[in-house]
């Protein structure tokens, strides 16, 4: 399945607006057959998703993967919790940061890599205050305006 499968990217656009990313990680996702087929069709959303620890393992909650159109009775639950696959060293590092400083773990994007496997980019992040969000928007507008002036 090489070739066209590497271009599926599902982004969490709200995350960069609400959070400041401190450290990013790439994790595998443990999925069922119908879930990976739905992701390959681009039928997933990350709007209200976040990660949490349970028994020393990291899980995604709130990631919606639509039911597979051609699935049968064995189709998956769209909102089930999905396990993230990271090394034990990475898990300990993330757990330590989240416990110490009260940070949160957000899913930035889900993509299909070159080998056809589903991966999630997660970030240890800090919530932005309202004035930080306004400052980010001002900076974005200013750079957009400068780019517009350069083109003329």
C-alpha cells in the first residue's frame, strides 16, 4: 500500500489556538481493521480529543472515527478510547512532565506514514490565556499583511 496512503492528515486546528506546545512526540495508535479503513478515507475528527494515563499506558479519548461504510456487525465504536504506542522511556518522560507542572497532552494530528500505519502526533502543552490567544492572532495577521505587501 505504498504511494498514495502517505498523504492522509487529520489535523486538530483548535489545539494550536488553545494550547502552547512544549514538546512533541509521534506515537502509533492501536486500531481495529474498520478504524484504519475509515482513517484512510479521512473520516476522523480530533476536535475534542485529549490523552490520559491509565495503568501506566497512554490513551486517546474523544477522537471520533466514523464507522466504516462497508463494515458489518463487527464495526467499531466511533468514540472508543484508543491506546497510544510509545516507548517506556517516552511514557515516563511525558508522565513526569504532566504530574509535575500540571500540563496536558493534546493530539495535534493523525496521519498515515509511508508504511501505511496510523500515527498520532501528540504534544505536552500548556493552555493559553485569552490575551495569549489575541496576541497569537495579532502576530498571524501582521505576518499575513507583510507577506501581502511583499507580493505587490
